[in-house]
C-alpha cells in the first residue's frame, strides 16, 4: 500500500506539473486607443473639456509670465507635461532605471527559497548500484548560490545602476525644462502667426485701396494706364501673402496641438493681444563663470553616465578574480515521499564553491576593454555636453545683444515712417498731396511695424533659448 500511495502521489504531481506547463502569464493584449483625433482637422475643434494637466513649478510660471501674459499658455504647458509622448517615454525610462537599481541592490542579499526534490540515482553495475544508489525525497529551506562579493563585482554593478538612475532623473528634469520652453516657443509662434495674418490682411486692404484710387486717377486722366500694372501685381502679391500666412497659422496651431498630445486645441485669435516689452536680463550673465555650467541638468546627467561607465570597469575587473558562492539549506529528508513531513529526518546542507577562470578565450579582457572604451565614450559625451552648453549661452547672449540693437534701429525707422505718413496725409487733406503716396506710406509703416514686432518676438524666443541654456543653474536669470 505505501508503494501504491507513493505511485499515486507521484502521478498526481506529474499531472499537476503538466497542467501548469500549459499556463501563460502573458497579460491580455488590447490595442491602445488612437492618441490622435479620429479625422484630419478635428484637432481644430475642441468640444470636450481637456483633462487635468500637470501643475507647474513657481519658476516655470515666472518664465511663462515673462514671455507672455496670456493665461492660456500655462494651461497648454500643463497639458503638454501630461500628454506629450516623448516626455512620457523619458519618465518611463526613469522608472525603468529605478527598477533596475532595485534588482541590482537585491543581488547583494541572499535569496531564501523553498525546494522539494526527489532525486533518484541508479547504476548499471550492481556493485556500484548497491553502494551509491540514491532514492531520497527532500524538502529544504535555504540560500542557493549566494555570491560573496569579496572583489566588488556586485557592488560595482549596483553603483553603475545608481548612477544610471541619477542620469535618467536629471535627464527627465532637463527634458521637462526643454518641453516647457518648446511649448512657450510654439505658443509665441502661433500668436505671432495671428498677428502676421492681421498685418497681411491690412496690407492687402491697403493695396486694394491703392489700386482703386489709381484706377480713379487714370479715369480722370491724371495718370497713365501703365501706372496700374505694378500696383495690381503688388495687390495680388499681398493677397497671396495673406493666404500663405493663413496656412502658416494653421500649421503653427497644429504644432501646438501636437506638442500637447492633442489634449488641448487652442483656437487662432482674430485680434491678438499686443505683446508687452521683452523681459530684461541681468548684465552679469556675460561674465558668468564657465564652472557654473556644471549645474546644468544635462551636464549633470552626462556626468552621472560617466560615473556609471567608470563603475562598470570595476565589475569587468572583478571577473578576473575568483567567484565565491555559498549554498546552504536546512530541511527534511526521507526515502519515501509520503513520509517526508511525518517521519523525515533532519537535513543540513552547506556547499561553498569557488570558480576561477583560467582560459576563456579572452572574453574577460575583451569585456574590460569594452568597459574602458564605454568610459572614454561617456567622457567625450560629457565634454561635448559642456562645450555645447558654453556655446548655447554665448550664442544666446550675442543674439540678444544684436536683437536689442536692431530693435532700437527699427523703432527709429517706424517713427520716421509714421511721421512721413502723417505729413502726406495732411498734405492730401489740404488738397496738395497725392493720396497714392499717403497709402504707400501706410504700407511702409505696416511693414516697419511688423519688422519691429518680429524683433520683439525674436527677443522673447531668445529668452526661452537662454532659459534652456541656464536651466538647472541656481541663478536669478535661470527663470
């Protein structure tokens, strides 16, 4: 009977194992919903209220208030931080690096496990079989192949994972700052597109009026018919410019909707609010020490990647030394499976092991060379990041200096154009001037005003560029 019961037990265990082998722990796959509007053009219509966005930091709100007083801009930035897929990927990479660090840290601790075994050993030779045969059931609780980290291999891998996590975290903060600046930039471009449409429509209206007045003077015999041709061409060009700017405005708002993950679709403004003066910057930025660039988030991330690559060299070096592992367990043993937990005997196992590579075909040396090369690559990337940061700040400051000088020149030109238009208008009202010249002066004034407005827009975009160049620095100008 005992042998029959043991046979039935083994058969049931075998059936259970076969049943488990057919199980799958893969989660059910459902195709994700489309993260875009169902049809082209639907992004231009915002029917439902947008989802709640991410809260902004005080520094981010200060930056947005400095470049635009429009209350829609902070909402757009919050929606972008919640819905932009590129930023979401970076966030998930941070979580992935955090999980990898947890796995590396777990390697420094022994793994406690439960094991139930039924080893059987038989020999064809009867004498050997009588002496060395084995038929034993065991149930043990213990540690299996715990590595004693005498040479720091596991610690080096853990240090590498820690620096990779820090690099990912700094990279996420840098990406957040870049996304905030990019949304603000696209918003300014979209609002500038609104202003350009209004300006183009005004130019087209003045061009049409100039054509009509010229036709009237030709009919009155004051001008030759040839005078109409260039004005008509200019009016057609103005209408074409108007259509181009309408298309550019649509594309600008499409880019703004895209960067928010299509969570919010801002509408074009028929009468854009006049922009305030560009924000001023402290003069000490020109003498900012280069060492302060080490505080930039992308530089910190590059330095953490360099330290991670340096730690990986330690793990590669440890592979040349003995690998010492320890397995230990306590439990029960019995020649019969059904008696294991009733009449089983105490069992203690202690199995230390040491392995030393003698010949591996150069694998360990190749891994060490690869780790050193990876460190050199990380060093070059770190130095390039610093050089790029220095150049970004220098170029941004030089661009701002040029734009400020250009703004003064354009402001003076606008004043001259407005004064000329007023003078010609007074002459025309007094009956001594040419209405066509007055309208032409109006066109020149519109162009000068547009050039001045675009310079102010360029100064605001430059402010965003400097924000990205200074992001992460503990400096008043960083926000």
